[in-house]
C-alpha cells in the first residue's frame, strides 16, 4: 500500500501571489463588465463577440470560429448571439459555402454599437491594467500570461506562437 504523498503546499511568497492573482481574476472581469453595462448596456462577452465580428471581412464568421476567438463554448455563444439578434446587432444564417454550418454577421447597427462602445472600453482597460504597470511589467504580464495559459493548455495558440489562430480568420473574397 502506497503512503499518500504530502501536498505541495504554497510557501508564503507563492500564497501572496496566488491571492493577488485570484483577486485580479475575480475583480477585473467584474470591473470590465460593470463599465460596459453602465456605458453601453453590454456584457464583456457580448462586446467581445461583436468586436470579433467587427474586424473580419464582411463582419461574418462561422459560429465555431467565433466561439474559439472569444474563448467561449458554442452553447454560450449561441445564447449570446440570440440576445444580440433581438437587438438587431447580429444575425445568423446558414454558411453559404457549407450549409452544415451557421455564420454570425455583425449588422450595420451592431457595427455602430461596437464603434461607439470601443473608446470607453479601451479607456477602462488602460485605466485598470496598463496605467498601473510599467512597460517592463507589461512585458512581464505577457510572459506570465503565456506561461500560465501554457500550463493549462499547452496547445493554445498563445503558447504555440500561432497567435493568428486567436484572431478570426479572414474570409477569402470571391
């Protein structure tokens, strides 16, 4: 019978870092959501969906590609796109190149909403993150983020250097 191994407890410095990271992981998304809700009536996830669509040709992506870009599941994305459809900011339709897939398209009204929302969101990101850091700390944050993501998902595009996979694919022009 094998003796249970002693847990690898955190030392004081690791514990302090873990508490700081945990607080950041809880408070930053809440702060970004609050800013977007207050200023634009959008959740952070809704904004990311619309922003992702806003940067690709024809403002159209397959739902599966959009889900990968926003780091969300297809069921969650489908619910959010349904809400955005009700506001006439996004519409869904069969993929014209392969009807087995569904595409999401950002409408003109949705594009106007993203364009109007972006300055306030960027200011919040700058205020909450980048104004609090030096340039060296920004570089460290990038390195730290990639390393943590790599520990969780070694095949993630951020880790493998295929960052373009994080960005929506540009559709070829016919």
